[in-house]
């Protein structure tokens, strides 16, 4: 092990930690090599010389990383000092797996010997005036449910993904579609929920909320196109509403995207593919910095796989971390994004099946839209090992805009001008999150308490108008309003270990939500109204250790979804969709090589939202319930082999009736069975020009079945296979990606309702099946240069 620099970052003279005892890491099973393997680390050393924490600075493989972490946790040091006083510090180190037999143990008074000469350490002069090392403040404690998962970079990279929304398919029970054009937010299905564009899934990216409050197109609208898949370090998925940190829209669960770029230096990529696909990606990650420090740019365009499917987008995102010595660490993330896209809209299934229209055609070529998003997040935090505490505070700012034009019913409502509608939504969001967590001894030294705050204020301008299909003139204004939305929340969370094998976690979260709405046009122009209410939700988890690595976990949680502001009356107590969720199951993990979970769950909602084609948005529906199970596994038997998969079954039904829905009937559009598997092989193939030639072969398979539709109908099953293959010779990499390998004729959206797509014709009110057509076989090739 070699210490390379101090991490105090202060101006006073600092003596860095000195190695004292470093047990050598054990070779992972079956991984013996003929040469040394070195895993770079960042080690936090306490003022007493013990190790407080270890991070992988540059990954070698999951097996070597895990062995290095286990070894480093046992190391001891002479602590760093400032003016002779021991202090906590961070150092760079390296865990070396030696190909030679280990030497005899040194005498107690002698410094530890390395099996092979180590690089020369920095000179004392340089070590007293070090450059700072930035380290993320992370960690929320053990899982709150049996089915909670983390998808790391190796799983993310196993199969091809064109957008960050595609990555959601890696979360058990999630299936996504793109029925509105390649630029509109994806439609999300998970655990028996048709979350549409985000109404039932809370999404965060690098500390910024993605869901939009009171968006005119749909509550919780979440557009992830501003994130490139290459810069996603990991996904953290929390099904259910069992964690006090979960807030608005955490109905079916929450997903957090952590950003980072693994490879140091400059990466440039050019992608060309079917249907005029063109993409340029450029990224930079400074050497000798954590992967959370990076900058990236993307420009993409496509002609689309049929009429009215062209799109283009551009995005830039940057993130940097910095350490203020022993005081705090900081992270700042900033990004900007814009897109323009066309949409083919729906087709009648009967027209496709009898050949009246081509499956890739459109009834209305004027559909589509544009969107933009800019944001800044600043997170400051620290971990005080002496006090066994950590804290963070993260203010954020988000500006976004959406314009969308769609026509689901043709000329049903207006036989002359047509039913085309344009929706516009512009919003500014300012908010912050913060928490303080510290250990306390009640039953054990692992007991802890945490308090947190959440604040968010949204200024929204929105409109919805009918436009003539012929000349784009406004024929009717449906919505024209200003909205001010405020959410102020806080929580307390306690973790206790009353007996050795049992951990109990519980907490409560309180959110106060206020809305002020002003109508800008129409009969009520100038009228203003306000509503305010509060939601209190309890959370509880019991975690029992059965065997090493095997845990039984039972969870309970109350959650909520906020209402559309324009639906509220003046002085009304804000009504919420309340969520009550239960889950029980088992989870197993072993040295990161094997991970699996099996859980059963039940969720009840006080009311729900279901898509209404005549208003082109989700409308209120009676109470519902979901019952099902989720199975998930990840296997890493070799450093070059990975296999992960999941199967989720959910039955979603109404528990009350209204004029449209019946008690006991299935919730429309929410699929019952979703399965996914990813496989990746990354072997070293040969040695050419003093460089390793590495190969990569990966596949992602998705299956969806039993998709209920209105009027007791069922949608088509979906089976999609995506494939990636690549070669890399150090600086140069070539990759070929294939989507829908089997060229399946599938429908990413299916709806049942009445329509009329013939101008001036007498409308028939018989409900018919309407579909949006999924993408056919598509291939892209990417050439990347790594410098």
C-alpha cells in the first residue's frame, strides 16, 4: 500500500497519515494472474489511525474491487497531524495483489514491506502542502425493503441504451414506451401502475427533482432526455414508499440517478445508424479525480422510422467536487438541454390490419413539440467520524419549458376544425434538501437518528388550446393559468438494533403543500384561488439477519401524490392521493458476486388517475389496489461475465366505482407481467501492439404481457431483444448496437376509445382500438476515441 498525498486541503502545515499495518488483500477466487493487480483507493483515516471509509477511485473489476475494500478496512495508520494535533484526513492508496509469494511478516518496529517495489511517495515538502482531494458525501443506510436495488455501471453497460429513460428498464417491474415521439418524456409502467410520464414514480438526478408539479400534460411529468446514458454512474431504485426521504410522486417508488464518468481523459464518439441516426458525444474526466467530476456534451438527430418521427436534441452537463479540508466537501452540477421532435400519433388498429394505412403512417402530420431544461445543484456536506455524524444541504434551481401538440380523436369533438390540441407548460423551480444524521447508543453502537428537510417552490404558466387542423388558428381555450406551488417538508428517521440480528427502522414525514392559481383568460379571467393542506406519513422496516448475507425484511409506508393545482377550489384543504404500501421478502448478497431478492407487496390508493383521450391528459378515477411479487437477481461469476434479471407480476384493480370504472375491474393500461434480463461478456481477447484487445458482447431482453385496456380488452404481448457488440484496443473502440433484433411488430401504446379521422363525417361513438407503433429493427455503429 502506498500513500500518495494528504487530503486536508488546509493552508497550515499538515503531516499526512503514515502506513502502520496493512494486511495484504486476498486474491479473489479463480482470479490469480501472472502479474500484479493494483486497485487505486481513497481511504479516510480517523484521528486515531483507524479506517473510517474506503472508496474505489478507479475500478478494476467487481471481484478485485470488493477484495480491496475488505483488505483496506483492516488497515491502520499513524494519523495525520496539523501542528502536532491528530486530525481526520483522506489519502490516496493502492491495494496490491502480488503475483509473488508474500514475504515473511516484519518485526513490530519495522515498517511493512511490499512484495515488490512501490512507486516513490511524494516528497515531504509536497506532502506538507498538498492539493485537495474531492470525495462525495454519500450513503443513506441499509435498504428499506427487500426489493430495493442498486444498478451499477457494469449492469448499465451490459445492453445498449439510447437515452437515460431506457435505463429505467433495469429497475425490476419497469417497462417504458415512447408513444409521443423521440423527445417527449417516456411513458413509464411499473408494478401495476401506468405512471404515464411520471405521476407515480419519484425521480431525482444528481440531487435535482425531475417530476414537474401540476404540468398541464400530466401530473409528475418527468423528461430524462437531458441525461446521457454514459454519465450515469448508478441507479438507486426504492420500490414502495417505505423511506422517509421519499416525497411527492413516490407512489409506486423512487429512482435516483447518480452521475459520474469512469474513464479519465477525453472521450469522443460518433454514432451513425438506421433512419438517419446521427450522434456526437464528447466527455472529459480529469485524471486523479473522483468519477463524479466530469463534463459531457451530446448532439443527436434522426429522420425517424416513418413520417412525423424526426427529432433532434442537444445537451451539456458538468459536475465537479471539491474538499474544504476538514470542514466539508462540495459538489456542483449544472446542465442545459433542448429538443425538437415530431409525433405520428395514434392509428386505428383495424386500419392497420386491413391495410388501409401503413403501420408507420400518421393521420395528422402536425403533431410534435419542443422542450428545454436548465438546472444547477450545489451540495455541501461532511462526515464527522469523531462525532459519528454526517450532514448535507443541497439547494437547486431548475428552469424548463414544454410545448406539445397532439390529436388523439381526429374530428370527433369538432367535425370541421378537428380536435388537435396544443399544450404549453413553463416553470421555474427553486428548492433544497438537507439532512443531519448521527449515531447514538440506545441498544447498540449501530443505532442512529436522522432529521431532514425538503423545500420546493414552483412558478408555473400553462395553457391548453384547440387548434384548427387546417390553419392552426385557436378555436377554443381550455386552460390558461398561472400556478404557484409550494411544498415544505421534514422527516425524522430512527434506526435501532434491539438484538444482535434485528434492525428496526422507523420514521415519520410531514409535507405541507400550498397552491395559488390565477385564471388568465375566459369567463373567470383574473380570478384567483388558493388551497393548502398537509400530509403525514409513517414508515417502518424490520430487518432480520437469518444467515450471513441473507436477510428477511418487512416494510410498511404511507405516501402521497399531490393534486393538479387548477382542480382546487378557493380555500379548499388540499386533497391528496394517499398511498398505503406493504412488502415482505428476503434478500441475499455475497461479495458482490451474487445478489438476489424475492418480495411480495400490496399497495392501496385512495384515488387514482387514468388517461382520458378527449382531454389528452390523466383524469381522476376511483380508489385502486395492487398486489404482486418481484424477483430480482445479479450474478458476477467471473470478472468478465455478468448476468442480471427480474420478473414482476402485479394485479391492479379498482376498489370503488364511478360512471366510468367498476369495482373489481382491472386498471387500464397497467401491464401485469414484466420480465427483463441483461447479459454481458467482456473478455480480454489478445495482446496487440503492447495493448490489450478487449471484446464486449451484451444483450437485453424484455417481455411484457397481460396489458389491460378499457372495456375488458387486453393489449398485445411484447418481446424485444437488443444486442451490443464491440472491440477496444486501448484508445480506439468500435461498437455496433442493434435494437429490436427480431424486428418484432409491436405497439408501444394501446388505447380503446371512440374517434373520427374523416373530416366532416358523422362520428361513430363505438370504442375502437388505437395504437402507436413501436420502432422496428434498428442498427447503429459508434466509433470512440479515448485519450
